[in-house]
């Protein structure tokens, strides 16, 4: 029951983090840009920065959503398919090492912009929701992985 709550909470936080404003970039006094992760990713595509668009779309949006889908699927799987889904848990565990890459990119962007004398950045709740979702997803992965290993060991003993 707790794991289901954590999965649902991380899903909501991830969606809010993707679509809610993450930061406002102010240049001079009159130019202000507020953007979300989704809007920023689309802006990269519009600006023909296809390589960055693909990297951010993959690591920041698609892979976290895929990870949540797999976690939900694994949690609701019956014990007979646990061995089959163990492969997916290994993939999720390996992907977990990359799951904070997007947060690092956003933090790096903040540092670069903060260094500029003519620009300021105001951080909004979207970045906190997104980072919180990443941490919750990692916690859910660890919990589900340990439960899966126990179930697999029980099924092998039988």
C-alpha cells in the first residue's frame, strides 16, 4: 500500500515537474522568460538544437516516464512473472545511475546563467517537484527491487 502511494505521488510530482514553471530568466529589466522543462525542450527543437532536444527529451521526460510505467507493471505483476520481470528491474537499476543527469543539466544551466552579470534566475516549484520525483522514483525502485529479490528467492526455494 505504501509503495503504491509513493508510485502515485512520484507520478504526480513528475508530471507537475515536467509541465510547471521551473525558472524565470530575467535579462536587463524588461526581458523575462519563464519556462518549464517541457517548454524548454520544445524550444530546443524550435531552435533546431536537435542533439540537445533528443538528449533532454530522452533523459528528462521519456526515460523517467518509462521507468514509472515499468515500476507500476512490476508492482502489479503476479509472482509467476517475477523472474521474467527481473530483467526489467536490472535495466531500471542500471538506468537509475543516469536518472539525475537531467537535474545536473538544469543545475548547470542555473550556474551558467547566474554567472552572467546581466541576467538573473528565479527558481520556481517545478524544479523542486521534478527533483523530488526523481528521488521518489529511486526510492521506489530500491524498495520494489528488494521485494522482487525476496519473491524470486522464495520461488526458487519452492
